[in-house]
C-alpha cells in the first residue's frame, strides 16, 4: 500500500516559524514534524511514499532525498501551481495504481492506521475519512455519520451557533484508485469543499471512521508549543533521537558531545541536541534544546523549545517560548510566556519581551528594550554593522562563515580591483576559521591579500604605514567575552577605519551590490615572511639601544598566550633586557582568560616582580595593544593611574613635547606638563581621534584611558610591545624607581561611573545637560565637561552601549564625591522626565 503525504502548505498561520522553512520541516523534539509521520507510516508497513510539495520543496528533498536513509522509498511530486488538496493528489495519479492513504505532513498523531485501513476494506469503501473528537471544532471540518459510519453531512469550519458535533475530519483518508475519476485534472480542487460533498451527493461509498488516540494539527504557534507540552506530559509517545539517560525521576535525553555541568538543575523532560553545552547552575524544566547551543550559568528555561545554534547568556529567563535558529539572547533577558523569536535575531542585555510577542527573522533588539508588540518589519540584521572600526558578534551565531564571506565581498568591493590588503589574526581557532571565509570574499572582488597569518595588530599597523597595501583587517577574540569575535578594519595608513569608510562597506553589504571578479581576475593570496624583521629594525631605531644595553634591566612580562610571547623576548634580548616570560606559549584552544582570572594573574605577576627584584612587570593584553604596569614594589597600576605615570616618566627623563589624551583623562596630566613646559592636547575618546592627534609632529605620546599608548616616533598606532620597552628606557633615563616617580605625581581624586540609558534618551539627556550648563564654564570636545575651578565633571554618552558615563575629578575627595553624586542624580532625574 502507498501513502501520499501532503507537504505543500505555506504555513502562513504558524509564521514566523515558517519564514525560512516549510511547515512540515519545523523541528518537533529536534526532528522535522514530517519525519514523525514517516515513522508512523513505517510502523504500519507503508514504505512506498509520494510526497506532494509546493512551498520551498528543496528543503524537504534535501533532507529526505530518496528515503533510503529512513527505510522508505520516496517519489516527489511538485505541482506548478496551487491545485488545492485533492487537485494536488491528482497530480500524483500516475504513481498510484492501488489503494492508498493520504495524510498531512504537519500532524502529530499516534492513530492506529491499520484499523482505519481494515475498516475501509471491510466496508468496501471508495473513500474513508478518519474522524476524531476535539473540544474546539471551530477551526476544523465537522462530520456527521449514520449508524453504519456512512457520512451524511459535512460542515466546514462552523461557528459556535452552527456546531452540530465535535467529530472532525483529521485529514487522514484512505482511497481506492478510482477516486481519481472524481477529481478534475489541472483544476484547483479541495477534499473538504469539493470532492467529499460531490461524493455525498452522488451517494458514493463514503465512510467516516472515528478513532481514538492522540491527534493534533500543528497549525499555529500555540499548537506548536502545546504539542511539546503534550510530549513532556507523556500524552503521546514519539521517537526521540537523543538517547535516554539512566537518571531516576527525570526523563533526560542527551545527544553526542553534549557538555552538561553537574550543577545544572534539570527537571521533567529535557532533551539536549548534539554538541550543545550547558554551564553552571542553569535551571531547565520540560524543554528541548537543539544542536550547537550554548547556555550560560544562571539561565532559567521552563517549557521552552530552543532550535539550533542558539546562545543564551547568563541570567536569561524564558518561559514557554520558542527560540528559532541562530539567535543570541543577552544577559538578563526575560521572555514571557508565548514568545516566538525567529531566526537570526539578536537580543541585547536586559531586554524584556512581553507575553505572546512574536519577533520576525533578522531583528536586532537593543539592550534594555521592552518589546510589547510583534516585530515584523525592520532592518535586516542591525542598523549598523560597525562599532567604530570594529565589527563584532557571537562566533558562529552572528558572525558565521557565510556572513563573514559576504562581509569580505563588501570590503573587497570598496577597494580598487587588483589592490593589496593585509590580513592577520590572533592565536585562536575561531579567528582563523572566520578569517579564511573573509579572505574568500575579498578575493572574489578581485582584490589581493597579503596574509600575515598569526600576527599582533601593532605589527599589522606598522606594515601598513609603509607602502604597498590599501588597507588591512585583523581577526581576534574579544576580551570582554570569549564567545565574541572582533574584526578590526584599518585604512592604508594603519589607522582605524573612519566612519565614512565603515558606512561605505555597510552600504555595499546591505545592498549586496558586490563586484564579482571575472573568472581570470580573482585576487591571490601571498605571504609576507619578512614583516617581523622589518618591524624589529624599526623597533630598535625607536629606542636608545646603548642606554638599554648599559642598564641591563630585568623585567617580568605576562604574555597571556599571545603571539607577542614569541616575538618580543628576542627583540628585548638584543637590547640587553633580561625578560622573565610568563604564559609565553601560544595556545590556540585555550582562549582569552576570563575577566575573573585577571586579578589572580596580576597578583601572581606582582609577587614574581618583587621576589625576583625586577625593575618592573607588565601584563600584556591579548590584543598586544594595552598593558597593565606593575612597579618594583609590586603595586599594580589601574588604567587611570597609568596614563599620568607614563607622562611623569617622560617628564622625569627630560623629554619635551606634547601629550595627546582623551577628554576624560585626569587633569594632573596638564598640571605636570605645564610645570615642565610641555603641552597637552585633549581629544575625543575614540581610538582614531587619539591616533589622528598623534600625527602632529610635536606629539611624543598618545595615551588612552584603558592602558594603550602610541609613540609617534616609532608608530602612531597603539603598541603594547613598544610600550613595555619604552617604559624600561624611560626608567633607565630617569634613573629613579617607578614607585618614586609615581609618588611625585600631584594627588587628585578621580572618580567615574556609568548609568544605564536607553539609546533614544541619550540625545535628550545631553540636551538637558547642555541647558543645565548654560551658566557654567563648559567644553564640548566629547560629551559635556563642566569646570568648577580646578574641579570638573564630564557627562559622556557611550558610543556603542546603552550607557551614559559620569566622570569627576578634583583636589578634595569630598567635593569630587559630591560632584559625582550630584550629576548621577541629575541624569537619573532627566531620564524620568524623558520617559
């Protein structure tokens, strides 16, 4: 006996789950719904199947192929237009010459099909409709039969006033092949509206067979969630691929390569797909988790369906909701009951998704947002790809190889055909994977790549400031979150991308207006092995070699497993500096240390510096741009202490010039500089603004507020390796221990804080700050800085995050604390007024 599976529907009622796949392929316990139907048919020895397709047929064909992997034989029929249910079956007539069964591909049922077929045979029926009783028959076709089970009346989707029975048509039929004589060819013809009323009128052998068992039409998102609830409660038994674990009191199913921390609290039925990982004290009850998912500690899931490639960050709370493929859910996000988050969506931290809200694919929900209505129309992925010169995203969730290849196409298109770019990465496997995809995109636009492979960013910048390349990219793991990859874009001078360059690439990316090289014109990849020698020569010219060799200083460096551990020690040895190297080997799989590990590393570094009586210690960050400094007494300097310290070192060594510092830097920099006849340039907080300022010939150092320094005599970009050696040189020149120099810095109190602020309020906050400052001495370099004599306070909106920064500095600690608290209150008050 053959079976026809109806799998051609558009799935309109169940959107947005069906935006990217046909309804029969929606996963139910990590398997397509239709696979459960195929298994049911196999159970009753029906293995010769005809699948009727229409909407997105390739998705179904690619999964089932010829059916041999599933123990069945499949013939596909795809009508050229919508023929209706019976009309579509007519299209399969040439494959059917015997009694056959018709069933929908989006049902969940455990009906005994043999009983239906036996009833049909015993009554010598032409057509048998399988019937069942439901509580709410309004959305189905109601059927009335006589005592012999002959159908005597149909009522399609009645109102409550019309309901005459709770017995409905289940969409499962058994037909004799003669049924095709009643279905016109090439016409839109429906079973319920056309064929069955016709058979009834002609008094053909039309029967209805009521059957008991589980039956659910998975027709909308509520029904989809309830189908899972029924499985969790054991109302229907379906095949689950993930093996059952031997755990008392719980139904736990785990796929292969699943990582599950012992502290995770699981309750009820929990299914976890292959290669997913659940960390820490997550609480999961009655939920299905797909493949390649990551669930961080503190996540709470109850009656949830999580599809594949989903990342749930710490503290997310989700109840009775569906999270589709490639979704990232930020820290502390709450999704209330009935939430549907469709594919390729990113939800920012602390966002709140209200009950029954549906979010359509490719949406970006900003951090802190409250979503009360369905989000259907909007931007493709994000309003803006770039954060300054960087594109960052969750590895393999937001930044997938496909996405990055497309990004490479857009970047290559923005450059002249036949030009060259530099490409490099840090030590981690994810960076290597994504960089390779990116290079494919660049080459397709006819642009050549000089691949530096694993190379610190400062060396890429150094090479770019010479000639030969029109730009560069660097792939690295984020220090904020190891799950994030960052792509840093550089211009032909080694500077960060300007906003106009970023917008140009974004415009090409979103319009997909790519330049495709002809088959003889794709770009090529070459290597540049001599770049390290080139950097080393410039490095040696940038410092006082004779002085360093005479001093024979001893220092300790924690290299954090970065490539600098292989590059810097030989350079320092040539300069006569004795290096005690920590974590100097590259570990591609380890990843960047968590922020929680940093205090321990710094404590260890401090102890080693003092015990070895070293001149100083340095914690080189994994990007090799920033440093944390430790003096000979073991004191670890904060970033806001390090900037004045570096200025003091320059001044103590007698060097003259100008220092470029951001607007938020402490004023002691100006105080010290003016005493020695030097100047200070205040810049915006962006990295590019500081580097652009350092291009001026009089600038001898540019310093950020996060431990990064540029020395224009060597190169204008931030360089942690050169910062280390320059610091040693300055110490040698001054001849005074670092702790003594720091002790000479005028003491002032410097405080900073940040306040959460929705994006749409930032403009209003700054307007109110401007109005509030009308009668004060204020500067507007970046944010608004108000001066009160020697004291000042700065209110600065964060460029990339939903925060407003409040910074205060002054001589008297009490005054500074009062200033900070006063402006914090003002910002909070303005937020309330703007709501």
